[in-house]
C-alpha cells in the first residue's frame, strides 16, 4: 500500500546475492532495505546519468 498522496509502491524480484548485498549495505547504515534503495535510486535519477543496458 502506498503511503500518502502521489506515491506508489513498487516491488521487484532480483537475484538472492544482490538482495543480500542491498540488505547488508542498508543494515550497515541502520536503514531498511527499502529506504536504502530509495536513497540510491533517487541519487542516480537526480544525477541525470543514463544506464547502458546490453544483453550478455
């Protein structure tokens, strides 16, 4: 459930190793994994940098 107006909750699936790493980094900063992800995604979007996606 989204909290507040003009918000939306997103859920994603990812490799277990990546999820573990995100949780480890969040815990080291005394943050929830969702709050940590929000912070890093916000910083990336605000940077204006583009991702280069390619099949491997």
